[in-house]
């Protein structure tokens, strides 16, 4: 299992726009329609990565907890489904239902959105403020499969809480670690 870190897009970067197929609703959804009033979490995940399987309970919990507080949540899978058929859109729908996602799970077939966000791994987390400027990127928390540390969303949760309370967000942010995004033809 290759451990790939986030590329850590510069803070302050505006959220790149997108319009992608949502495997939950069956509709095309855009950033403008999904952004939260107070902030937006965008996460690059996939169906099969053990790092994502590990964090699924916490991302489902975070979505339910913070969507009520004005934070939009969006999950995107950009993996090559030809070589990784377990990440196919119809299976994304099943994962969203099984895990109880309260947010859209978008399919980035062209991988253009992952490239626009400089996403590198699954899971990769981004938090944008109400003006869609990047205020946090990196890990959910220190927990990884089999490391025994609590899965509590500590890092992302602290950033969202600070954003909601109008406090400054710690600039010392740890990259997420996960499986690399499965690029088509290894091209990037």
C-alpha cells in the first residue's frame, strides 16, 4: 500500500469550479450549488482505498454534524475506473448508501478536477471559507489503518470550528496520507 502525501495547495487559493456527475442523486452538480454558506469541505476519496475505508465513519459523522451549521460537504472520486473497476460510479452509489453519506459523491471521469485541486491521494481534504478561499488542507487526523490512534477528525474538525467561530486557523497543517490517485495512463 503506497503512502502518498498531499501536495498541500497554497492557502488562500480560490476553489476551482467544477460540474460533475453525482452518483448519489444521479444529477450533475456544481460547486456553486454545493458550497456552504459558511464554508465548504471538498474531499477526494474513492471506494477501495484502505485509508478511505478507515476514515469513512468519521467523514459521514462530520458531514451530518457540520452541514447543519452551514458547511457544505462534497466528496469526489477521480480514480481511473478502467484499471480500478472497484471505483466505478455504480459502486460509488453503493458505498455512499452503505456509509450513510449525507453529501454528494461526485465522479471526476476526466480527472480534470483532481488536477485543478492538485489532489494527490485518497483521502485528501480541503476546507474553503465562505468566499471559497482555501483555509485548510491536509489530514483528517493522525489516525491511519492499524496505527491504533483515535479516528476523531481532530485536525479537520479544529479547522472547521475555528472557521465557524471566526478564529484564525493554525497554519501548521499536516498533509494527509493515503493511496495515490489512480491516474489514467499514469499521465498527470
